[in-house]
């Protein structure tokens, strides 16, 4: 997938608001706390605006799922399994998120947030949200109307699009946040370790404050309406649909020259999910790690090292925007390079 840096923003019509009927997970306190199922967009807006209904929860940790889900399907899963854990059904992405995390170097995170904001605003127009995370970095987001319609592929599309955008902007983001069940810190919630709040900053503050200035401002929450675009970004819609087309047309390796790791017979999906920090399934993380080690050992014994290397690396390479032909070439050449060197 390609996001040409020279593209400019074209906007038409009034931008639709994120759907209010989708549900999501809500976690208060520690990440290990039970997830409540709640209407996702009203929850997000209430925290963003410091609504009286949620203000009592803003003095501690609070998280909402990155994605939103059709209520009937999601509730059916919860009733059947007793919790949202393991849900793999349709998901929507009302806001495409980006996570910039720079341990022990907030100044670098500030610089990267400015760079990514500039790219997003230049390509898609207004409505980009910028948030100090309350600790080591920044969260950015942009309303994504093309992601309002839930489907099973939305998490893959969101990850591919976001990582491609960040790559073109020259900014490193965390690719692990795009898992289907991932939760993300809500605006105006308090980071337990730092005591600071995740809070919104406008463009003047983004370019006017230094690292210490953001920390000082984040000692207190700040209620404001979520940023929304004034009109629809045609470019964002085109980029989303291009990513969706790429994800939808992937085929098993060898059937059409395109690599489709989700169908890879060598490295099981649960192993690739675990390595990518996806939602690890019961009966527990230790058992999942055991199963992963056993599956990789079996794959190596049955199929050899080359197949295991391809099975592990094809998917992230495709999702970072490399073409299928380039993925095949670089994996082949990398394997051959080491073999030649050790002879």
C-alpha cells in the first residue's frame, strides 16, 4: 500500500459523527479489572468533556477499547462466554489512533508528535486530536468515517493504514495497539505511575509548549469537545479503502504471487497473534507461551527454518507497506546472505 507524501487534502460535505450505538469495553482501575460493556462513543465524549457522569472516575486509570462493536454481536459473545475475551467478530474504528511512546525522552516524543500532526493535517485537513499520554508520549487520532462500518477486517485495515501513514511521516509508532481487543487510555484519566492526566492539546499548545510545559499542564484534566473535522476528507476515505482492498485481496502464498500470512499453514495464527501482543486466549499466558514454543518447534522440524522465517515475517512486512514481490525478494536474499556467510 502506498501513501504518497505529496498528496493534499480535499474535503467535501459535512463530516458525519461517529455512531453512538456501537459498544465497547470499559475498564476502570487496573488493566486486569473486569471489562464493562458500554456504548463507546458516549463514553469517549463524556471523558473528553469531563461530563459530570464520569468525573468521579477521572482521578484514576480508565480505558476504552480502540475499536467499537455492533451491540447484538458483541453482547451475544459476552453472554455466551461470560466476558468480551476472545471476541473475533466485526469491529468499527471511529477514530484512527497513533501511539508515540519515547521512554525517558519526552522531548523526542514532542518532536515526533509535531511531525505526525503536520503530516496528518496536511494530508487530511482539520480534526486531528493530539493528547499527552500522561507519561512518556503522545496519542494522536483522526475521525475515520470509512471505519464506521464494522467488519472482521477493520483492525487489519486500521493497522496497515496507520503504520503506513506513520512510516511516510517518518515517525515510529507502536504497532501493537491495533489488536481487536486492545484498550486505550481515555482522555482526562489519570496515569497511576506519573500522577499526570492524559489530556487534549490544541495546535498552538502542541507547537508552543516544551516537554516540561506539557507535564505542568497535565497536572490537571481539561474538559473540551472532541476534535471533529468540519467536512469529509476524500483523501482519508481513499487511503482507507486502498488499505481495505489490500487486506481483502490477500491470497495464500503461491496462489497469486501475493503473501497472505493469515492463511499461513506453517506458523499458526495464535503464535503470530502472541508475538504481535494480541489478546492471548485462556487457559492463560503461560500455557499460550508453551503452545507457541511447541508449535514453532514442530514447524521447524516439519518444514525447516526457511518456512518458519517466512511464516513469522511475511505478515508484518506486508502490513508495513512492502509489496508481496518485495517481501519474497528480501526474505529470500536475507536467508541466502547468511547461508553464504556461514559456509
